[in-house]
């Protein structure tokens, strides 16, 4: 299939300004540290049997003695921040980087995990804040929001329905994971945005492969309950055998989607210059590299600095890789994501002259950036 040159024109990130290190939990919840292996931690990131049974388990093994499983820092919402404030900042920065005015955006696709209200999503409220005059949709594919939104936006621009589509993603796990749940050790908050438009000849999206992840149904579920102040809230819970389900499906999903995307693009894995995976664990980038037989130098891993920020993970990895000079114009880039109870997917694109927004607050320290190279 010959694709018209449509793809990412600009890319921006927005992060909360509260940075929470492991010392925060050690000092505030010492008893949780002592009993961590009996909580959500063990249901997610532990061996399902007495010995490693697959590549996921083997890559996880070095982290099993660390109660934080490789997480060092995570960003969380402050009292004056919300999913909407993060989305607004990312969207504004993406528009400014693309040198577009709000009236030049024909469609905005918003994927919030989760929105400020259960229903409706954030799209209409965000459109009003930005001063947009076009359409504004909500989309949901959990941690694969980036791939699904990119494919949707690209197809609509290619079809001539819209010229410029603004995609805005956010993840605010701190709003629906209790701080006293060890699951909060591995999760953070953040937002990202990108503009999809026509690009130069031969640039943009070349091929995509997306499959559902129905096998993960039950690995996570939502529960309506009261918080410490007696307010009703929805909290994310971990289901039984979640560790076994997630570990067993990891490598087959990686190979199916990535190999399918390169085949659709008419290229090979060897021709890909850079791989941007979503990295929901400290070992996921190395797991993907192992599954595809590629060198770690061709990817990046920001999990230790951000934790699991859901659908924003692949955008964060793309953004920082481009800032660090790991991605150049006309490079072949493969983007891979996986979401529980949703989809896994990969997209191959030829990178254009992508304009980047400013560094998110707080920026990574120079010492941290050097560790990523």
C-alpha cells in the first residue's frame, strides 16, 4: 500500500511539578515496605511459578529484590493540577511548536486516562479552554491511546476529512490509585500532545498493526469506594493472576504488532533506526529489544524517571529521544504500545521535521539525561 505523507508535525509533553522519590514512601510508609510482597506488588510483578517461565520473567528477575521494581522517581499532580491542566499545557505547546493557531485545528482527539468526570470526557472542556472552533472527540484505548489516536488522525487527514488534527493524551493515575496501595509506587501522571498533518514526500506513517488484548480482561478492574475523607471515588485494583497474564502475553504481542507494522510499511526491523516502546516496567525496553533481536542503543527507557505514565509513555520516549538527538529527520521510527483490556499496536513512520515543545516541568537533570544515552 502506498501511503500519502501524513504524520506527526509537532510533539510536546506536560508533567506535574511534584517529583516523588522512593524516599517519600520509605519515610511515610515504612510498614508498607516491610510487607510489600504481600500486596498489589506481588500480584503484578512477581514470578507466577517457582522459576522464570518466559522472557518477561527472565528480564524481571534482576528487579525482584527491589520493592520499587526499578522505579526511582514519578511525577504526581499537585493540589492545583488536574488532567485538564496538564492537557491544556501540552496542547498549547504542541500548537505553538507547529506554529498553528487554534482556528487552524479542524479536529482534536482527546484520550484521558481518566477524564475529570466519568462521563463526559475532557474533549469539549479542553476545546473551550483552547479556543478551538472545530470538532472535539473523546477516544479510549487505555495505554494504547497514542497508537489508536495516531492511526485515526492519520487516516482522517489522508482521506481529506481534516487538514490538521490535534491529539492530546493524559494519564493521572494518582487520582484513582490510593497512595497506600503499592501500585502507586510504579505509576505517575503526565500528558502529551501532537499535531498530525501532511508532511514532506515519503515522510509520515508508513504502516500500522493493531490487535486487541482481550486476554487481559480481569487483570485490572475499577472499584467504587470511599476514600480516607469519606468521598466516593473510583480506584484501580489488580485482579488475580495478573502477573501470569501480563507476562505470558508480552512477547507474542510485541512480535505480532512490530513484525506486522514493518511488513505493512514494506521495510524490515533491521532498517528501523529507532524504536520507541511504551515502558510500563523498568525492564520492558530490554524485553522488547530481546523479543525483536535489536540493540538497546536503538531505543530509550525513561521508566526510572517517570514510572508508568500509561498512554503518555511512548510520547515521552519519542520526545526525549528526539531532544537527545537519537532521532533525526527521515529516520525510520517504530512506535509500540500495549494496553490492558484494550489493544496492542505498532506504527512505522518516517520521521519528519518534527517541532518539539519546551522541556516539561521539572526537566530531567543533565546527569539523568546522560544515563539515557
